[in-house]
């Protein structure tokens, strides 16, 4: 499965990329919202792992754009902010799931396996 990873933290991005790739998936990693918009239009993805707080804007704008374009790809929101309002807004915009940082790579793997099933 092709995975679009949108995460600006280099350390976390590398850890997620390496773990997801070790699970047998192809990972396209973007560190900015602008890169993610370009990547999302360049091919089919089985899932999007999307950070909410990016250096050039909110991940919610990508989420909303993908849903307005009727893309049905599962989108898992990743954020360091454990705010119910963030979770509710992400789900209202069409997120499939929500992981609060820090999360274990095992938790991420279970999430991806559930989506793939």
C-alpha cells in the first residue's frame, strides 16, 4: 500500500517512514503542507498519515481539500495536541482516525492493519 506521510518533525518522520516501510508499504514523506498538496495530487494512496500542525499551515486544509475532491482515502490525523476540539474538528472534516503524539509504533501498526483489512 502507498502511504502519504505528512510530518514536519525529522526524527518522528524518519521513525514512522522506516517502520511503515518495514511493514511492506511504500512511503511518500512530506514535511510541509505545500509538499503534501503536490504529492496528494500525484497518485493514489492507501492511507494518509497527517500531522495537524505544519510549518506552513494546518493539516486540516489538506484533509478538507481531499474530502471536497471526494477522495475516499483513509486519513489518520497525528498531533501532539490532545485537545478534544482538535479531535472533533478533524473527525468533522472527514478524518478516519486520530493518534495523539507520542504514540507507539505498535499502535500505528495496528491502525494501519485495521485500515488495510
